[in-house]
C-alpha cells in the first residue's frame, strides 16, 4: 500500500502545493487526507496490480501538513500536470475528490505554482499598465457602469444609455453578464450602435471612452464575436469566465488581442461556503495565469458576499508580483515571474457613497462599477454618471464626499438617496 502521509516532507521547488480544508465522514482526518492525495493524483479506492514502484516513487504526492482544524497541505510532483492546461489541473486537484463519500466537506483553499508551471502560461496581454495607457488614465481609479435593466433594452436603447453614462463622465460601460445576443438586442447591432455613440461621446468629452461588450457564447461563436468587435473598432471584450469554461477562456485569450474583462458569474456556486468548494483566490489565480486583463473581485461593502480579508487579498494576488503566505486568508506564497498584474474590478450594489472607502481599502488600481448606483439616480443615468465621477474626483483630491457634495448637486442627490 502506498503511504501518502509524510509530515517531515518539504515540498520541492518545482512541485505544485495545494491547501485543502477537509471534513472527514466517519474516518480519521489522516485517512481522509491520504484519500484526497491519492484520488487527485495516481490512486483509487483500492490497491491495483498495475501500480508499480516507478510510478509510486516518481508521481505520488506527499501530504506534509495536517492540522487539527482540517487544514491539509499536499505537494504534487509537476509531472502529474500538463503544462499550460487549466482543465487538466482542475480535473486532478479539483475533480473527483469533491464527490468522495468519505468526506463531509472539502474546500480547495489555494494552489501555489512553481516557475515552470507559471511560465507555461501567457498571462494578461495588456494588464494594468496596458489598460492605463489605452484609457489615458494614468493614476486614478476607473469608473464604470453596467447598462440596466440587465435585459430588455433594444440595441439602440442600450447604446443611448451607454452614451448618457459616457457623457456624464463614466470611463467604461459594460454589458450585463446575461446580455449576449437576444431576440430584442442582437449582438452585432448592439456593437455597431454602441460604438457609434462611443465615438460621439469621445468627441464631445475629449476623453477616451470604453465599451466592454459581452462575447460569452459557444467558443467558435465567441471568437467570431471578438473579431466583430475588433473590426468595428472596439478595444475590449467581456466574457463570463466560469460559464464559458476554462478551456474556452484559454482559446479566447490566445485568439484575440482585445482587452479581456472577466466576469465571474456562477463562481459563488462553489466559492462562498468557507468549508466546501473552491476559493475565489484559486479562480483569480487561474484567471491571471490564462491572461484576463481585469477581473471582478468583490466590493466588501456592496450586495455580494466577500469580506475585507477575502477582497483585499484578492486585490494583492492580482496586483503584485510576489504574494507572501497569509495563513489567515488561506493564501499560499506565490511568485508571478513574468505574468502581468490584473486590474481589479469592484462591482455589485455600489453607489457613489462607497467610492472613497473602497479605494481606501483596496488602492487606486481598480475599476469601480455602478449599475443601479448609476441608473437609479433620481435624475437619471447622466446625473448618476456625473455623481459617480464626482465621487471619484473627490476621492482622488482627498476631499470627504459629504464636503464635495455641498458644491456638487448630483453627488448630493445620490448620497441623500443611498446613504441617509
Ligand atoms: C452589478 C452587476 C454585476 C455584479 C457581479 C449585477 O450590478 O452587474 O454583475 O457586480 O457581482 O448584475 O449585479 P449593480 P461580482 O451595480 O446594479 O449591483 O462583481 O461580485 O461578481
Ligand atoms: Mg451584472
């Protein structure tokens, strides 16, 4: 019988290390940890005659840490993984193990990748610096909106809402996560209409304006839609990375030069239970490896789950080149070598009253996105956009929002509505 437990084992530099939270179901934590190790690598429920010493000695992972609270660390030889393939990584480390009857709960907290594995990915094509150069916004946070209602507007109506937001001062306008090509709003018509008004808004404001159309679809169709955006002068595409799948995301990244905005709809189906599933930190790291340029990481203060510890460590994981181990946040040490930083996106239940505290908590390398917090303004979309931009300007100047609101009526109306 192969022994997978070795508490004195120290991971080799070129191994992949995973941290799990394990809740056994009627067996010891040690036995459960061994089963997680074998089921995610070379083993199965019983010994097999086809196993050999060569395989065991070269490919077996080592469980090197087992804490009473269920925290377990496993070091995996790199040859267990196909370089450059996220699907194969997850089929191993985050595949069958979640369904084993001998576990009550299992959560993949983080994965630390060695240089050879990191180097097998392209990472972001543009990253933070590329986005700042393209948008001509060298320092301040970017502000954006999501056209609302999520679905229902025609392509022309959609373009008009975007135009109102851009001329009010918003930098980036995105499609909502479930808006793709609808009977009432076909993708190609929306691209043509919205980019036309983007050009108009740029001329009127003298500012760079960005449209992020949602290309989410079957993979070949997605590539066609990205090409259509390119042909019509769009610089960005948006994609729902979880629902399209990791393989499709790698294909998209490798077949378009557009800036990729990554929406994470559906992540909470497996990321929000602290005792079961896959952490958002793992999702974020896989997204950075594959090469999205900006990624939703949460707001701390908005409508979606995700507290300061999670959101702030996600921000660091996306922005920095060296991530120290953070036991409290279940984040493993990670060097990012030549993988560019990803621009954080903070979105979900935000209004201008949140702007300063999010920038204070995270930093200025962030896209602040306001859906209801823009189009829900008492005086409509354009006033909402003006209020949002005023909140960003106040934050950048270090002026308290309430003070700034005294001389900026659109911001005052937003604060009166949403902070009283
Ligand atoms: C925000 C949003 C975004 C969420 C996604 C929505 O709209 O467009 O999809 O922010 O959540 O549909 O809810 P509101 P997350 O500003 O009107 O809330 O960023 O956590 O993935
Ligand atoms: Mg949305």
